[in-house]
C-alpha cells in the first residue's frame, strides 16, 4: 500500500520554542493531507486540512497562528507548532488519501511531542 | 460539523466469539464510512469501508452495515482471534473532504 512518513517521530522541546513536523507521501502525490491530534487512549481529533498550493482550512477551535501548516508540494505538508507550551504535548499524526477522490486514507506513524 | 459517536469504549470477547462495534453520525450528508484498526504504538490502518449507496459490505471475517435513515453503522468481526485485539475507530466523511473519527473501541480477544 501507499506509504506516508513523518519526521521527527519523537521530539522534546522547551516551552516557547517552535517545532516543525513533516508529513511526506513517499510513493504517491497528495493534493490534500490531514493533520490530527491524538491524546492518550483517545480518538484522532481533526485539526486541519492541508491543501497543496493554498491555505489550510482549520477546524473550529484550532488556532491557525498556533499551528502553522504549509503544503508546499504534492508530497510534503508541514505542521509547525509555534511557541509551544506543555499543553501542546500530544501525538500528532497526518494522513494522505489515495484514489481518484483521495478516499483511502493512509496515516503517517505519528510524531510524539513533549513540551517541557 | 460532523459528530461521530462510538460504542462501546471497551469490548472483551472470548476467542471465536463475534464482536460488534457501533457508531452513529450526525451529518446526513456524510457518504463514506471507513473503519480503522490501530495497534498499540502503531498508525491506524484501514480495514474496511462502506459508501452510502451500499447497506452492507463483507470482507472475510469483517463486515460493516450502514443504516442511512438511522444514521448509524456497525462493524462486525466474526470468529475473533487474539490478533484482532486493538483499538478500532469508525469515521465519517462527506466526499472525502474531511474525516471525523469516533472515540475508539478497545477490543480485547481472550485466548
């Protein structure tokens, strides 16, 4: 099946710093990618839809200035957590769709962020 | 936006028994309903999906049913095996634009 990678897989940072997470579709092109946040033993919460060549669309309650998304190419979307705080600590996971309408979603392995 | 509810949150069955997980959705426009399996520490993997023009779909031991009128869909796993133990998520989407997930069901299959 299709492969989606994320980098880094694990990051620890100090409060106030910014962290960039990359999501790549390795063997297919994705005009749309999705970013989720997953708390321990909880579901995937959709944060935003990343659109190649245009602005991301954010879900209600998600601060766009806090979570910057850039989809610069058909195989790469980045999520930058700006001025990270301990409450931003979470598991961030992306997905990209394969198929005529992107119906089959493939997930990245996730990035665990710990803000001290 | 769409609201997806999933029950039960945990499910424990004996090996060989069947398991059923149920989800409801709020947006009648949703037309695609995938199910994902997430093993501990791993990424979610699609196991089966169903579109709104179909009432039931089966793939070996796994089946999904959809009731559009009632806005609910269910995952059925027959002859469960220990390797079926994982967290299962349902999701709903309208034209694959966005995917909203249920809260997850932790399935434990006891040998």
